[in-house]
C-alpha cells in the first residue's frame, strides 16, 4: 500500500492515534511529576520509614520492565479482585515508572546545591519553608530541565505500552500493528508513526534546551 | 567602645562538643563585649571554626551555654531563625545563592525575614554594594564574580540584616592571594565603625591590626587570651610560641 | 565542610521539640505503612492467593529450571542486543566526527532511534521483515529491534565520553607524530570508554527491560516461560510476581554496579586502569 492510499484510508485514525499518544504522554508526565515530587519529599525527610519507603518505591519502578508491570496490572491484579479498565492500567503503568526516574532527577538536581548555601540561608534567619521555597526548589527545578526533557521523551516512548492492551482509541504504536494485521501497511505504516514520534520528541527536545538555556545556573 | 555594658554581646559558658570520640571543644568559656573585635587563631583542627559556627547553631553543642545579650540561643524553630537574623555570618566559601543575581542575594533576607519593602531593600542593597566596592556587579550572578568580589558581596548580604554581631569563619582562606587584601580592608572598615566581631583567620598581620583581643586555640581548648601586641611579641604559652614560630619558619 | 547527599544536610540537627515531633510522625508513618502492608496481605488471603497450590510448585526443581532457561534466553538476548547496540552506537559516534554528509546521516539515525519506541521496532521485525523473504528466528526478532532502539543513546553516551577526554591528550599524541586514527584508538577512545562504562551498564538494563516484549514474537524468554508455567499451574499472580521480582533484582544489581563504578571514578582523580578492566568485559 502506498503512502497516499494509506493516508486516505487511515489518515483520520493516525491523527486520532497521535492525539492519543500526546494525551497519554501529558497525563502520565503530569502524574509522574506530582508523584515524583511527593516521593522525593519522603526520601529527603527526617522520617526514616518514609525514606525507606521512598527508596524502595524508586528501586521497584525504575527497575521493573514496563511490560511486566502492565501485565501485573491487567492480568494479575484481578486475582486480588482489583480490576481496572485497560486505559487506567496503561496510565498507572506509564505514571509509576517515570515517577521513579523523576524522583532520581530531582534528587540529583537538589544535590547540585552546595551545603554552604543551605547554611547561608539558615544564618540569614530564613525559616525552613522559606529556604525550601526560595533556595532549594528554584535551584532543583532549574538544574533538572534537561533530565526532565529526556524524561518527557522517555514517558512518550513508554506510552507505547498502550498497544499491548485492547485500548480504544489506539495509540501510535497500536495503530501500526492494527493496520499491518488487517491490511498490508508495509513499511510506510511504520514510517508514518515513527516520524510522528520523532517529530514530537524533536519538538520536546528543542523546547527543553530553549528553556534550559534561559534558566541554567552558572556555577 | 562601651566597656561598661554589663551584659556581654556573646557569652560562652563551659561549652563542650564531641565528634564521636574527638573532643573538639573542651570547656570553652569566652565573652565578647559590645563593639569588641575578637580574633581567634590557631592551627587547623583546633576547633576555632566549630566554635565560631556554634554561636548561631550551625554546629550543635553537647553541653554548656551560649548566650546572645544574656539570652540563651534557642534550639529550633522560629526563635532560632530570629536569633540567626541578628547574627551576621561570613563563610570561607562565600556561599552566595547560585541562582540569584548579587542584588537579589542581598535583598532576599531583608524582604523575606525583616518584611521590608522591595524598593527600600533594593536601595539599601545598592548602598551596601557601593560600600564594599562591588556596586557595578549588582546584576551579575555569583559565578561571574571573582572570589574577592563574591566575598565582599557576601559581607554586604550579612550587613543588610543589620546584625548585632558579625562572625567571620576564615573569610579569606579560599581566596587567591591578590584578593585577600580587598576583603580584609572591608572587614577592617567595619571594625573601625564599631561592629562587634568574632573573626577566625590565618592572617596574622590583619589580626594584629584589627583585634582588640586575640584568642589562641589548640586541640579544642582556649590556650591563651591576650592583647594582640602581647600575643604576637611575647605570647604567654609555649604552644602559642610554637605556633607562631612555625608560621615564621614557613 | 560537610559532604554527602542533600539528605544529610537539608534538615539541621533537631532541637528537643523537633525531635519529639519527628518521633511522633515516624510512629504515624510506620503505622500507616504497616496498615498498607496489612491491607495487601488481607487482600491476598481473602482472595485465596496464599493457597498452597499457587506457591507449592516453587519448591520444585523443574519450575526453577524452566524459569532459569527463560532467564538465560533473556540474558542472552540482552547481552547480544547490547553488544550489537554498542557496535552500532560506536559507528554512529564515529560518524558524528566525520564530514558533513556522514555526520548528517549519523545525527538523523541517532535522533530517529532515540525518538521511536522499541515496540515499534519490534512490530517492524515481527510484521514487516518476514514479508521481505528474510525470516529471522524469534531470538533475533526480539534482539535486533532492542539493539537498534538502544544504539542512538549509546552513540550519544560514547560521544559525551569522547568529549570529556581533555583536548590536551589528543594534542599531545598528535604532536608525538601519531596519526589521527591511532590517536583516537590508542589515546582518546580508551579513556572515553572508561568514562562511559556506567552509562553502558545502564543501557544494558534498558535493553534487558525491552526484551520482556519477547512474547510479541514468541521468543522463549523469562516472561514467555512464565506464561507457560501459568497455563500449567493456573497460577497467574504468584508467577508474575516472582518473575517481576527477578527482573527488578537483576536490574537493581546492574544499576548498583553502574553507580559504584561511577562513584569510584568520581573519587579517583587519576583513574586506575586495572580496577575497570574486569567490568569492561561485562559491557
């Protein structure tokens, strides 16, 4: 099947698939970011059980393969009488895994702050919350722009997990396997999805380095 | 100098501190009068930095008392923050906030802690920068400044809080030799204006010039307290004599 | 000056009041976590998932042998895939230092492989490649796409390693009369390689994770063998849990190794070649 045939027959579905991938990516990244922050707060807190919990959480979800996690959520959890719809399972998986990496990036962003700056903030009479708000958070966020950009791309790649469950509408990977099993999409069907993925990744990367250049901290 | 003030600005009573088995502060008692400049010298590892940092509780102590104007320093919370706001601290490694301009470094605490208006804080910050000679660097970030300029900006940052006392923890140890003097001049200027100061330093000429009193520490103990003239020409203790001798030998 | 992680200096030594508060919150947190654990255990027992029939076969030698066979295939695919991706990544990295055309092609391939999910490459090998007449085995149908998907990241890691080698090294070698080629292979790259060993191990983890999609192409890896066990024993939850733990442990060990090496490299100003040689063989 040629490029034009493919587009005329499946164009609308590709567009739908692109939007689905974007939507999943945005939701997952937002969720991962929020959970990543909470886990990081737990990991730096002086509360030992929370620290240990945060560490274990991060080790589990940065080391579990996406497929293994999705299969657990979709097929194994129902045996505990916990049943989620397919799209919820996919979203949970694509939030949990990036959230662990998000916490790792935030930790290394915070580690770029010298202990001396924290002592200086204290000795100026800033309270703990003032120090967190004015010294820690701005520096941690500003020095983790590039890792977060990479994480956003990685999250997009992770959302291809959606193709492993019968979820509607299909994502960019799901549509390719659909077209190729029901029709002769051939190489072209792949190239269209691949290009859409790549352009998205490229746009994210460009935006990320633009922001990074603006906010990077000279050291 | 107000020698008749009954309550010392800073007073340490029988302060003890251990790092594990290491007894870093041994029965330290010391008081600094209002307007007095006290210089602490001693070999590295003598506990002088720890002593300096313990006054605004950047280091905790195991026993004893530390008082500011007769009041014991609080252990935590808002009270501790309020106390620290009254004590200026200048560090060896400057510790300017890397993500802020020099000007914002200086206005941060007056706005956040003293609740000053932005405009007022800004004007005062510029005056302070003028005073320490880095007014033209106000809009740069710390990494664009030389070490000497950073340290002078850090002094301005402390002064913006109108501290009752200034602590200097080896303020010139991280500086290239050609920048040391510019920082020492700023500190000497403050001494002349009657600021109460506790200075940990290795600069002996400077110590002799600005100190009202010299304290020599070694092995976690105060070995000798003396006037600068007596200390540098005829120290009372053998350990101080050895220390001064080792400096000249270098 | 204090060193170590932000965890050690973000909070200052607590005063008596704070210490009491920390103790109380620690108690509450501990209680909360125990309740959570209790709920999980309760759910397992209510649904009968602790029943012996779901776990007893794990005491059998054959179960572990079968899972072990799958694990071997997984490791084989991961190591082979990594070796291929390191080779491709090396070529792409060399391409980045060539003339305009080759550099452009390399950049394009690097960005392409970094921007496309592994699953898409897997479907390509599963659905399109066989139609071309070339029929690779299931093993290659999972290994090759995983390798291709990783090679762009490897190329970038190698390139940043090369860029991290001080320029003086290259200049010194050239001034001694070494050719550009010999300078690169004898002086620059060996140093760069040591820098990037941690990222290469991290990349091995990513390839290993990607091989779990082997079930798409019916390659008998750990995941696929787990599926067979499940149909034999009708024990979905227990088997998938055990398999997930195996994956997590292997990746955890690899990541820990990578961090150890990175840490020891940061600590030693002058790198000692002997300490890294043994590890390089794994990458």
